[in-house]
C-alpha cells in the first residue's frame, strides 16, 4: 500500500457514513479536473506580462 493510499484511508475513514463511497469516486476526479483547469487558466490566460530584454 502506498503512502497516498494509506493517508486517503485515514482521511476518508473519518468521514461519517452520510457520504457513500460511490460519491467519493465522482468527487475526486471532478476535484482533480477542476484544479487542473484553474491552474492551466492561470498559467496561460492570466500570466504576468514579461518585459522584453533590451
């Protein structure tokens, strides 16, 4: 078992059973895709303008 899997078991083991395990399967990829989207948006569309070297 990797460290990431171990810590995910610790984190999600403490979440009450109100959230089913099937819901986590949909939340984690959506969270990952949204983080990637916002980071790419910041890198390419809101990047600071660089000055030209003389």
